[in-house]
C-alpha cells in the first residue's frame, strides 16, 4: 500500500482493454487509487469529470470540470454561509476543447475558457487550485488554494459495471486540509485553519443514455468524514458508503437509507444505516440547481449545501458525535 503523495510502486491495473471492455480484474474497491482509467472505444458515450468541493465555516465552493466526449463543461458555484449570498457560472465547450482531464485522480487538470479558468496543479503531497472568472454574478472571482494530501489519508476507489456493457471508476477523496483565500468582487474570504477541507470526486466511465444517482458527503476535524451514494451502483452488488476515522476509511457492510422528511426545498434529510453505524440528520442551508443542455442532452443536478448532525459508530463500536459538520447532498438526472 502506498501513500496518496506518490504513484504506486507497482503497475497500475488498466480499467478496460483496447476495445473498451471492462476488465474483471479492475472491478472492486481499494483504499488507494490503483486503476489507470484510460477509456477506449465507445465514442460519444465516455464520461470524464473531476468535481471539487471546498468547505469552510464561512463559505463553500464547488468546481466542476467535465469531458463528455462531444461536450466540455466547466462550472463554479460559491456560497457565503453567513449572508446566504450565492453566485454561479458555467461554460460549455464543443468536443471538450480546452478541457484537460487525466486518466489518474492525482494528476494536474484544467478547464480553459475566456470567461472561466479552472486549474489544479499537482505537486508531491499537495496541489494548487486556482480559478478565475471575470463575471460571476456581476463580480470577478479569483481563487487560490493550497490543498494537502496527507500520507495517512485514505480514499474510496471503486470500479463497477453498469447496464448494457457500461462501467464507471471513481475516486472519492474527502477531508483534504485546505488553506488559501478567495476574492469575490470587493470581499475577501480566507480558509479557517483546521476547519477547511477539500473533496474530490474523480469519475471516468461509459454510461447509459439515461441515468440517476444520489450522493451525500461531509468532512470534519480529526479525520472524520462520510461518503454515501445510491443509484449508479444499483444491481452491481457494490457500495461506496463509507466512513473515515482518523483518515482511515471503512466501507459500510449494511444498507444505508437516505430519506427526505418532506418535499419542502429546505426540508431536513435522514441518513441511517441498518446496522446503526450511521444516524445522521442533514439540514440544508442553500440549494443550487444546474442543468447544462445541448439539444436533447442534459444533466439536471440539485445540490444542497448545509450541516450534518448525529452519531457514527467507530471501528470498535464507540460513539463518534457529528456536530454541525459541513457537507452536501445532491441528486442528478442525466440524459447524456
């Protein structure tokens, strides 16, 4: 097992063969990235994305870089948790021009457009995230963040088959300590040391035309974090539901239910596992909708940002309280 700060000292497992067929040896999960995600064949059906979410006590930032073969997509969303102010901007690029996404989750990547620049530069043990937009909600945005990759911090890395010969590989990396600042118009925002975290959702795969998935996640001080999802893994026999304690990840063996208390936009949600290892309440603070479209294709996403409270059960069955941990819960219906 190697740390997240360097490439594995052994050959990485290819995701698929030269004809684009998923390799059986790649299926399953690991707590470190071990699969090389080059996609062959399936022109027009290949999906690649890197989604970043930065959480601090005062503000949150979400950045998306996506290559859908026929289309590139870059997006930035900023939320001031104290005032409730939010701004968003997205750009489409034909045939993903200007979108550079690698085949491994810990390599530099970028999205380039005159109205939105997103760049992540990887270095040993850390990365530098920068973003600029001349007009986001009528104001210029500049972001400069330093994100650490602690050697002990594990991640959820999962490869699963989908319907009709499709498949997906993901790396969920949560609780990455973050420093730096953000400038929106005339207001300056800084990260709070020890309470600011980055999360990466790295995805590569071949998806069916119509899909739905749901994901919830949070991170807190002390290496405590959670990642929960449904939809895309149905019928695969695999799960991404997982908890972090002290940076060490543990998959949940028991089914987990994500349920909404009512249909009101700001209604709380409950997350409960059947073995009682997870008992959480998520209270949204802000709701963000995004629906990029191109002809008959679209990806309708609703992402709720807010706080988690409740109790987790640690590796020895001990109670681990969760008190106001920042996180999100999102749903996507896509025809792509």
